[in-house]
C-alpha cells in the first residue's frame, strides 16, 4: 500500500482523504512540509530573540489574559500550562476512528508552515496516527471558536507524556504507551501549545466523516427508494428526463437519471398502473433527494477547503516578516455546514419513513403490514413506528447549533460558533438515518416478494439478493430487532452505486 505524503503543494481532496482512511495507508510528512515548518519555526525564534514586542500567546497570556507579559524563561512553561489547563473534556469518548482522523488533520494544518511549531512535534502526531496510538478525547468542551481547545488539548497531551491513550484494545497512561516505542516527551517551545490547541480539527474530523457517510447514504436512498417504488407498484414517469430538463437543479437531475437507470429493464414497470399518480414520497424523490445532494455538495466544498487551511492563531508569515493575530480558529464555516448536513440527511430519512408507511398500509394489492395473516401476525407494523420515532428525534437534533453563542473568557471571546455541538449531533442524525433507510429496505424487500413472479431490474435484484442473505423474509411474527440492526449495518457497509 503506498504511503500518503502530506505536502502543502498538493491540495487534499475529500476523495483522496476518503481513500487514505478506507485503505488504512500510513502517512508521512513530505520534504517540502518539513522545510516550511522548520523555516517558520526558525523565523519565530529569531524574531523573539531580537524583538520584545508583545505577541499574543507567545510572550503574553491567553484569552482575556492577553495583556499579561511572559518572561522569556517562562515561555516554554506557558505552553505546557496551556496544554494541561485546557484538557477539560467531558461526556462520551470520541470514537477511535475520529480521533485518528483528528491526528491526521492537525498534522495537515501544521504542515503549511504558518504555526511556528517544531518538525518533531508534527512528526510525533504522524507517528501516533501510523501506530494507531490514539489519545482519549471527549466530545464535550469545545465552543467551536477559540479552536476546539478542550478536545485538542486531550489529543495533544500525549506529546508531553500526559493524558491517556487507547492502544491495541488497552487504555494506557500516555507515558507508559510512549515507553513501548522509546519515545521521549516533546519539549514544547514558544507558540507550540497554542498551535496545537487552536484549530478546528475536532469538528472537522466529524465533518469529513459525516460528508463521506452522507454521500453514501444519498446513494443508498436512491437505490432503496427505487426498490420501494417497484414494491409499491409505482411508475417511472416522474423520473422522465423532460420533466427535469425544465427544472434543472443539479441534484434533481442526478437523482432522476439514477432512478431511470435503476428501473431500466424492470418487468414491473410494464405492468398495468395502479393509479394515475403516486404519493409524493415516491413521485418527488428527484426533488427531495436531489435537494439533499445539492446541500451536501455545498457542505463538501466547505469541508474540503477547511482540510487545506491553517486554523490556529496567531499566524506567522516568514516571507512577509509578519506575525498576525486573527480568527482563523473560528468554526462558523463548519458550524453552518454541519447544521446544513444534518438537515439534508434528516430529509432523506423523513421521506424514507413515508415510503415505509405507504408500503405497510395495505394498498395496491399488498397485504396490510406485509404479512400473509394480518391479525394473528403484526408483521412489519412496528418497524414503521421505530422509523417514525427516529425521524421525529431527527427534527429535534436539526435545531441549528450555529445560531447559538455564549460569551467566554471575560468577554474577550464574545461570539462563538458552537460548531462542536453541530458536529456531534450531526453524527447522531447520520446514525439515525442509516437505521431509517435500513427499515425501508427491509420493508421494500418484503413487499417486493408479493409482486412475484414479476421481476425488477437486474440492478435492483442484485440488492435484493444481497440483502436476503442477511435478513430473511418474515413469514410469521418473530423477534425483529436483530433484523433491524442487520438492515442498518447493510445500509452502512453495502457498496451502493
């Protein structure tokens, strides 16, 4: 497997990052990245040696303590104190794969040579990524504006031999884990603690993972929606190219084309129609799924830009002889995008649940609750309840975090993004919609059995066959929750085209 090289000269695409994560490739710092990091570090220390002008967070305190000067001999301890005092995370632990992604993204952001860190510090982050030595990080603690301070403090504490890590299934003190590789703690220098803690890598890791998952869910929703259309006895007229040529939103056009392709060759589409028009949840798939796709395209653009950005403060520009204090750590771009992602994905679940409801309602020759003896058997009555409850929870989770703010640091940090909250709740929406689509898939495959011997298209029969190997037809009532869990896992892992 080729090693991925972090290089400031090579923009990082979401597709490339997705491939790195999927393949489990190791990572290395490119020579150009090392050179730029080293040049910036050297410039900073030359500047500090000849200029005692206050520079925020380097020879001053932090936040509202920006006006407190720090003596040269205390600057290293200032950075260590920052790391320790800001590790105040609480709540659930961040999943290991997202912690690993945070390590990658932090190294990527530092690689551009505008942060003043040592090469050794960035190489240690890369080594932790490659060894899967994953710091214990907690979900709660970030306001999403001064950077993800608390989560990133937990992420970077192990560089000092502090905090805890997960390694090969064991939870270890960071110092003990480091001894396994004969690693010594990094001796932080001026600006390094601030560079490590400032940044958006907590919410960005959730955003990267969320976009990649959402893109898969969008593909899944089209395929499962097409299956439901077939099972319900719906027709393909609403997907005709002429309709979408006169309202050419990109996502709408894409979904209509996909549905035409998925239904091509279906015997069921040649049978007599059950009704003049289908309900909106079938007929308006291009418009609803398509709008979510367009929203996700916007989110992906924001996230990809952020992956190629420097998000700490202050930023150092050696070529211009400038050190500038700004606000690149502010998470508002991601906060808005993550809220948008949650809404877009939730809508895929909302329309999915309506198709499930229609399929079990005893219409168009299908038995009520899709079981041969309704009454004695409840069949698929209750999975729809489950989907409805989840969809309603999503409505609550989609209340935007980005419209909220709270004053911190004695008024110095007076507007924050709450992007971290947007990140964690968007992940819950993604989990929920995987399950909702899984319930629709289970229901559609069950309903399709009552259309036999008619056959759907080859593309959809492939999905029916693969799903049937995981979840069997419901002949009579049985305990269904294992099937729901299997259906969600199928949605999450199947190769949706």
